[in-house]
């Protein structure tokens, strides 16, 4: 029986590397220790030498949201604009009407995706530039909260090979980066997806915006992009399956995951009231905060 070692190395930020600069490093050639899955065991993992010495890395958010090219106030995260199209419709619908001649439900985020072509993208030029500035690792968003996959996915038709660019963005950049000796990782942010196009965030059983519900009614396959809206076992199974697909297809050196919100039946409203209206309660597994240990899972294969 052969053993397939499946490992996910959660990391990272330049700030994290700086914090860990004085920590004992694990030589890249050293054998990887085994862990039993407990937090106590995982926290014993030393910082890999390549990361401890790397200091400079590149993180890229890029997807169909980049096509929109506009955000209220001209500041903030572009990757959150798809949600705000519907949350702040009084502001964004006039913009959509002026630019595309229609608004949801006739024309929504799903209809912007075909304009994401990446027709002038040269991954080797990107990788060459990254190497010139001294970067030691590169992170590209595989999937943000919007449900769009930048890789060649067999789990969703809303991916960069079947739609939009018609090429494997995650795979192509990985090849270019690794040719120049840099470490490579996709980032994965699907943990907040069920609340992204919903009326309420962090609610176990939420409902889509009315215009999104109508878009799905008119174009049923849009449900695979916008939904699901229930944070249940089916969603969790799909979340893990996509994560594993990235690992199996691209064998990344590490994998960035975002922080994990706590989903409740009231969206943590009771907690927020008790804390004077503070932000939603979240489990801080955000890898921007610290270098999390390596997770090893061994599985027998024929």
C-alpha cells in the first residue's frame, strides 16, 4: 500500500514573517515530524526555514470583481463589491444602469463574469517582476467569498477554465512562480460564502437578496454561484472538497485560509448587543495573525 501525504500549510503575511524572524527555524531538508491532530501537537511545529528567511511575499486578489472597477467612496476592498452591489443597491444600481444598461435581476454579478477575460495576462511577466523585487513566495486568490473559482475545478461550473478567461489562473501562475524558485500558494476564502449574497451575515439559515432569488429563478445555474445560503453539512462537505481539489491538483507549498466566522441562528445579534454593538463574533483562525502549524493527514491508497 502506498501512502499519500496530504498536507495543508496554513500561513501567512510579511508581518507574520517579521514576528517569527527570531524563532527557531526548521531546515527545509529536515524530515517532517508527525502530528496527532490536536492543537497541542500542531502548535509544536517549527517555522519552516524558507518562510522564516523569506520576509517578502506577494498576495494577489484577482477575479471577476476586478471588472467592476468602481467602489463607493473610492476606497476599500474591491473583492467585497459583488456583495455591496445588492446590499447598497441605491448607490450601485444607478452605476450598473449607466455602465451596462440594466440592473438586477435582469443583469447581476453573474452577468459581469464573462467580461473577466484576462486577455492581456502574462503570468511569466508577473513572476519575473516578483522575483526581481526579491519575493520568496506568492499567493493568488483561488476563491474569495463570491463563489468564483480561479482554478480548473470539477466541482463548480463557475470557474476560470469553463467561463471568463478560459484558462487555469491558479495553475498557470503556479508554474511561472515555481520556475523561478519561489514558493506558491492559493488562498481560499469560501468560509463566508453562505452570507455573502444573503440578507444577513453569519446566520445558519439565511435567505438571498430578493433580486438574487429572482436571478436564480430565471437562471437556475446561478444558484451554484450565489448559493448555498444555509451553513449546513452539505456546505461544509463542499467547502472541504474544494479545498482538497486545490491540494490534489496543484500541491501548493502552503494554503492561506481566511478567518472563520461563528454562524448562529441570529447572526450573533445577542452577542453584539451585550458587547455594545461590536462586530460579529468570529473564531480567529485568520492566518494573517500568526503562522499556524502544518496539518498532516495520511490516507492509504491502492
